[in-house]
C-alpha cells in the first residue's frame, strides 16, 4: 500500500516535469499558428481563434530565414564534424597513452569551457576582418568548433576509457591483422561514444548566438539564432511575432527528433563527461 | 585504469625497450593532441593576449588615426563608470537567483527521475527538450508569453495591463524564468548521475537503523553527492555569469537589464570601441577566473572528476 502510494506520488512528479518541459513548446506552436494581422489584442488568448499556415509561408519565402537555415545546417554540421574528429584523436591519446602535456590539455579544455566568449568578440572581430574571414562560414566554424572542443574531448574520453582495449590485442592473438582488429573490434565499441558526442556537439553549435551576431553582417553567414533576432516581419506593417515563433518551431524540430531518437545516448553522454565515466 | 591493465597483459619488457616504447607513445600522444591544442590556442589564448594589448590603448575603429597608448586608463574609466557596476549587479542577481532556484528544482527533478516508474523514459525525453532548444527561441517564447499585446500570462493571472518589461525587476524576473526553464535539465541530469552512484545499501542500512527520510537525505544522500553538486554548481554558475542571449532578445538591455557579456559585446561590436571594449573583456575574463578560483580553492570542488584524469 505504502509503496503504491509513493509510486503514485512519483508519477505525479513525472507528469509535472513533463508539463513544465513541454508547456512552453505548446505556447510556441500555438502562437506560430495565429493570424499575424489579427492576433494582437488587449486580451490575448493562449490558443489561436483561427489556425493559419501564413507564418510558415512567410518564413520559408523570406531570404533572411532560408539562407540562415542553410547557414545554420552547414556551419553546425561542419563544425561538429571537425570538432568530433579533432577531439577523437585527443580523446584516444588521453584514454590510452601516457605523455607529458596530457593533464595540461585536459585543464586547458576545462578552462575554455568556462571561458567568457564575450571577452573574445572584440579581438576576434578585428582579427577576422584583417584575415578576410569576417562574415563567412569558416569565420564561424573556427570559433564554434573551438568552443565545442572541450565538450567533445571530455565526453569522448569518458566513453573511450570504458572501452576494453585489451580486446584489440586478443583479436590479434587470434590471428586478425592490426587493421582487422581495429576495424572489427574497436570501431564498433567506440562508435556509440563518438556518435553521442556528435549529437551533443551539434546541439552546442546549433544554439550558438553571440559569435553568430558578432562575426557576421549579412545573409552570407548569419545563422538561424542570429536571423531570428534580426527578423522584422514580412512587411513593416506586420508584427514579426508569429513568424518568429514559426521559425522557432522549424529550428526546434531537429532537436526534438534527435532527442526522441537518441534519448538514452544523450543522457549517458551528458553525464559521462561531467561526472565519472 | 585501462592503461595499467593493458600494460599488465604485456610481457615485462627490457629496459631499453621501455624507453623506446615510452618515447614512441609520448610522440604519438603529443601528435594526436596537437590539433586540439593548436585550435584552442589560436582562438582563445592569442585573442586574449591581443585583448590585453588593445586594452592599453585608446582605440576606436571609427577613428584609427586617433589610436594612442593610455596605459591602465581604460580600466580606470570602466571601473569608475556606473554602467559597469550596474551591469555587474544585474549579472550577479541573475546568477545567484537562477542557480539557487535551479539547484532546488534540479534536485526535485533528479529525485523524480530516479524514482519514477511509470513513463520513466518519457519524463527523461521530455526534460531533454528544453536542454536542446536554442536559447534565442526560449527567450522569444517567454518574452511573447509575458508581452502585453501577445501574451496570455496577464490574462491568466488577472494582472490587467501590467507591463513586465517596463521596469528592471519584473524584466529580470522573466529573463531568469527563461534561463531556469532552459538550463534546469542540465543541472538535474548531473545531480541524477550523482544520485545513481550512491550505493543502495547505504540507504538501506540507514533505514534499518531507523533514520527518517529527512535524516537519510541530510546524512547519507547529500554528503555522498557533494562532488556532483559542486561540479554542477560550478558549471551552472559560470554559465549563468556569461548570460547574453536572454537579455539581448528580451529587453535589449533596457531598464538596467544589461549583463557584463552584453556590455562587452556592445562596446566591442556595436560601438567598435576596441580600447575600452577590450578592457571590459579582460575584466570579464578576470571575474570568471575569480569565480572558478573560489569554487576550486574555497569550496574544494574536485575537478579531476570533470577533467577525467583521476
């Protein structure tokens, strides 16, 4: 009896968490379907009086948003890929080797994770202009991947430390070549950790805002978070609010899909890097 | 751990071989770490040094010819300007309030996620969504919920035409709310990871000895989670201290809601006042160093766990 009552309390708690997490999303979706010309009122309601697709048509016909979407996808994917590859080398060395500077590298990664990025926008702005990479993809990819590196390195080295590396030698003793041992034994063991790290790194790059508004000035490289903050509406007479919500819904979809598909991995990855692996 | 195990498996090598292998391992380790090291130095260490140099000059991009050496003049200007201190106070309030609320809320969430049976994975999936959503979107969602002509909050709470963004404290309330919504999942997951590590036998033993739930929490759970709590606190404190997106989107710094990161951005990028802007950058960096130092030395936060070099 007592156990049952307790479990009912925990279920209620779980429901409250879900409401807390998802209620703002419901508001975002609801607002994105309101009529941009009539939704403003003295007494606004939660749900639209009439559901319309207009806002989604607006964002997908606006060059600011479509180019921002392209930039965001391209920049986030490339920065994630590079960060994961660079971190993979470092994490492999950290997990398997003993060398001077290993502690220094880990401390440096930690320091950079805590670094106030706003302290760098001035110098980077100036450096990027003189290097000619201001307002370009590469100009955002470089700082994005740098600030994502600590996250990638820790998460992956935590995963790599759990791999039973002896199995590689065991396979070689059993007659596999070095390459076969690596390919058939180590890669399948390491792949989940690398993949999880890639998801977390992608979230990080997808979210990045400060550098995106500081190091860009046009549609060439402006990402979605930056474009959202500059969006002024389909016309100067129309409020941008509902269109901004529609654009927010669009950029939240990949996040929701990744979370739905890889919930367990993301949980494991988030905690592996921060508390004992 | 793995290292020692692998070594045990190998036959005891000759001394000459050891140094050879060790040297090879060293070189390979350094080579593999080099790309990460170089990228990090190029994008953070070098610009930081550059900022220190620039901060000693009076230098505006709009007037490059007027560049002149002023020593610590910029620092004196910044530190005697009420804007710096107002932004400092704003940042401090946001950090203290949001981290305190998140710690309590995060604990609640962690306990629920630990104990809940029905729909456990649903709860864990749900909580990851605020974590993954972009901060700018979160800021807009909450801003429009509270805004007079679009939001439902005043209708639901019967507040009439109270303008949340009309003054400092109510604006900060909404900013902090968005910050809490977006980042509590992170802190609660770290706490959950700490909670899971406490051996069930400890709780059981305390229960057998007649400890009440409150006593078990205070004497068993919390002491065993100290490391996880401190790490979560350190990360969230520094994260909140650097807050930028929420005030930028919600108030654009109006009504004294500008934060230190926002100030650095405004001076450097908007006003291209690189001399004073760099001084602000360096000061902001120093505040972060001080906070990290307080946590590591003052509260003895064990970073080897985070760093992974146990």
